[in-house]
């Protein structure tokens, strides 16, 4: 039996799965201290399903804490950024493109160090080990315990980054080091930003991990727990403490994975409607389609793996306004205040949920409070909702013809008609907790994104084999059962702007969770 938990900004959802059967699901308010909300949700689930805590074999948790911390500029610590690549990489210093308020919080200091590599693996200049000692001295004097190390073409050769980390640990064992080669993809500045973001979140990761452990202990659960990451797979608690930035988009990713599991579909558009926004993603081969462009998180440009998600301002709490003959829905929302401010709940604010009740799509709250709405207003609001969904689907589709759509989330009652471009609309049972289900069914993955110098077919085969071996090893280190790991995607793209046979190889491997390890 597995428990899946999704800790959102408003609600904490928990589900219990036994094999492929959903035994129970609950929603509880998210608490400010994290642990009590999770404990309450899991406790309610255990009570509702009448099971013993010892029967639970694993708990999977998806959380938005790290994304929210970065976006809301809270619970971040100063970071010392070390870039290895001087003098070639001196043009744009670390933190240059960061929003000023975020830079003031996170920028402890930075240093340019000689070293780095060309695209073909040759050294730009010898690595300056003495400069790392100066970095440690300055960081210690300023009370900085988090170091982010990046290096030019470290995804091709991480030697200088790993040597820098070894020196820092030798000189200052109390300091923690985040390496860009372990986090980002091709692109020095974006990869460096990912390492800095990760470093700024690591103390919070330790706090969150302790809170999760405490919540499970309160319920008498001794089974291991795992954390959802951006690509719909899982990582161990220890792995999460090292790489908290990899949880940034776990919420919408889990919804897409949960939608696939609930319907059996492997290729579809997924629309997850919450209280404030709707997330629209694409399911390809049972996993979310990955973004191929740089991703902005809290105003910072990064390039770690993220799902291709479009968020629009449509949710159950979206405000509905009438201006003459024009009716608009959102993008502002009453959010978690829906239960007090929505008309059907005794409030004075007209929301999308009120429209759903007034039109007879669903019945909850007090339908009498919206029975007097004019038919033109209700019709106009429904048309506005339909237009928002149609437009979002059109923007996310990349293939001709109609495809299935899976509707999930607590606000999915807002949609009753099949949108344009959709062959069939699926609204499965337990759609309201698809995110928690996505967490519960998570597998474990590893990914490699490197540049290889390929001159002939023999070198190409060797490069692909090397990428596959590294991706599988990464999956195993993240907690996958070695015998279950398989390569699910591998791409080799020649880079025309670099000389020789420079080729970018991206490989992803996925395996089942090694239970009990």
C-alpha cells in the first residue's frame, strides 16, 4: 500500500493506493508548519480506510514549498557563487540578470576562477586551486555556508567542479556545495542559476524533510518516504536535501501523471483546474512533455528539466464580472476564500463556481443564492470559460487533428462541454486528487544532457552508450531498482555553430522505486 500526498498552497490532498485501486482520498487545509497539515490528512486517510500504519510500504509527497519560497522571496539563504572559466567567462558576472530584490537576498558574494573547458574537452586554462582557498576564507568570514560552483562546459567534463567541491569540503567541512553539472543543462548562465537557486534552498530542504518525518512519526508510519520531482518521478529524502530545486514543478507534473494513471491514456491534453489557476500540459508516452525552452522561476532564467506547462487565470474562485454585454472570468480569484466569499457559500462575490451551480452543471453550497442570476450573465460567463480553455488547448497542441483531453482538479466542474480540438473529454473518478495520485505512482529517473565530440559512426555509438549508462546510473543513485531501469528517451542533435562533430545528447532513463532501500 502506498500513500500519495500533495501539499498545495491551500489544501493538502492524500490518497491510499493498493496496487491499482484507490482505497480512499481526503483533503485537508495546508498548515503553516507543514507537518501538522500532512499529519492530519494522513491520519484522516488511515481512519477512513481503517488500516494500520504498519501496512503502509511507502509514502510519496509532492510539495510546492520550494517554488513558493523562491517566488515569494522567503526562507532563502545567501550563496557564494564560484564560476570556473576566467578569463573566458568574465563578460557577464554571476547574478547579473537576477531581479534586484532576489539578488539582495541570495547574493552573498561571487568569484571568477581560472579553469574551464572548451566544447571538445580541452582546458581553457589550468584550474586555480589557490583561488578556492580564498573563496572559503571569504565565505567563512561572511558567515556563508552555501557555495554554488559552475564551470564552462562542465556538462561535458565536470572535473574542475568536482575538484573545487573536494577542496571546499577539505577546507571547510561545514559548508555545502551545489554543482551546476548535477543540476542544469547546456547553457552556462542558466546552469549556474540553477546551482545558485539550489544552494539557497538547501537549509529549507532540511527543515521540510524534518517536518515530513515528524508528520509520519505522529501517525506511527515507519515506511520510507519519497519526494516528487519536476519530471513526474521520485527521489529519496536524502536526494531531495541535496537537490531541492528539482521539485519546482512537481504539482502540475503529478496532476498529469495522475490523469494518465486514472484513465489509462498515454497521449492526451491534461487540464488541471484548481481554485485560482488552470495548468494545461501534454501527456506523451505516459509522461509530461518536457519544456524545450529556458524556464523562468521567480524571475530567474534556468534550464533544468521542467514540464511544458501553460497556466491560465481560471479556477473555481475566479471572479466573474459583467460590463454591459461583456462578461469576463478571472484572472483574479478569491482563492481559498471561496468558502466564505462565493455567493453559494453566503458571500457577495460572483465566482466561476457560482456560475457552474447556476447553470446546473453541479450542485453544492446554496443554489438558491444564485437562482436569480440572469440567463445572459450565466451564458456569457460559460462562453468566457469555454474560450479560455479552447485558447489554452490550441496554444499547447503541436499536432494536427483532435486528441483526447483529461479533466482533473477540484475546479474541473467548470467545464461541461467538449472544447475545440478535443476528440473526447475524460473526467475520471478521483479527478479532484489526481495530483496526490500522481505522487503515489511515481517512478525514479535519471537524465544526462551533454555535448560529445563525434567524428564518425563508431564515436556516435560510444557517445550514446555512455549517455545511457550515465542516465541509468543517475536513476539508480536516485533510488531506482537497478534491474527495472530502462531508457525512455534519447536524442542526439548536431550543433552546427560549433566546429568538429559537436553533438548534444539528451538521455532519460526511468525505473521502479527500490522499496525499502
